[in-house]
């Protein structure tokens, strides 16, 4: 399995388009959204300034991009091209393939988180305690596993031709409605009620709680745990279904 992880990492690092969108793009969006914001005005309904608020949102967005976009399209194309079928003929267990995909995507997602943090600190003077920087990095990185599982599920659900539109709709829908591109406090009331139950909203809220030195809301933790169970369970079921077809 270690060999497969190394192969996946090599392929990901050679994909310049993927690296741009997963590593550089979130930092560029952060500068566009928070570039002209001052360091004193608070986001409505929050004790955070816009740069501090959007730093977590864009770091979460970058991790989401790496694990969701990377897993879903690659798995669907490898299934269609016969690569997954060839791997089943080796001693590699099915869970090893899924773990290799998840691990490689998680490794690529870490730089996107760190770069957003570095840009926010250097350009917008975002300052936090050392433990907060470490906790934010760990929470966002660990939370991305929820969306890695979703990416695996989509990869086994969709065909090679259909996977991109399905992934893009899911990707942009979760990002926008979950408040990763703009604070959900700017949404109409009915849309805020929907956003509170989306895993992307809970994902960013986890980091924002760390920034405010408070415990995360139980609802946000529950949404993330339930989402992971559903996505991972769906991915496992779809994997077994795909194995029976092969």
C-alpha cells in the first residue's frame, strides 16, 4: 500500500492544474474577498474580523478542493480505464486502495491550509496564539476526511463522463451554501437554517470556534460525525457493489 500512496502522491504533484486549484486558488480567493477589509470591523453575528473569519473558510475550502475533487474524478476514471480491476488482481486489499487515495489527497490538502494561514498572517496581520495555529491546522486537516469519504463515494457512484458535473455541483453547492465563500449571516433566514445542517458549515465553524478560544457547538460536531458515517458507509457499499460487478 505504501507504494501505491507514493504513486498517488507523485501523480498529484505532477498535475499542475490540480495543484493550482487545491493549493494556490484558495489563497487567491482569500486576498480577493478579504484584501480590502480592515482589521477591526467584525463579521455580523461573530466576534471575528473578516480576514480572520475568511482565513478559516478559505483554508477549509482548499482542503475540501484537494480531497473531494482529487478523489472523485480520479477514482471514476480509473474504474472506467480498468486500473481498479487490475489492482484487485494483486494482494492489495480493497480498503488499501481507498486508504491510499485518502492519504494522498490529505497530504496534498495540507499545503493549501498552511499557505492560506501564511498569506493571512503576512498580508492581513492575522494573529493567533501558537496553540490556535496548531489546533486549526489539525482540525481542518482531520475534518477534510469527511469530504475525502464523499469524494470516494462519488467516484464509485458516477461514470467517467458524469463524475465531473456531479462533483462540481456538489463542490460549489456545499462551498457556497455552507458559507465558505461568504458569511452565512448575510444569507436570508431560511437559507441560514439550511446552512446550519451542511457539513461545510460545521467544518468552518469548527475552526472559527478555535479562533474564538471556545468549544465547538455540539450540533457542528454531530453534523460532521454523521456526515462522515454516511459518506464512508456509502463509499464502502458502492465499493462492494462495484467489486461484485467486476
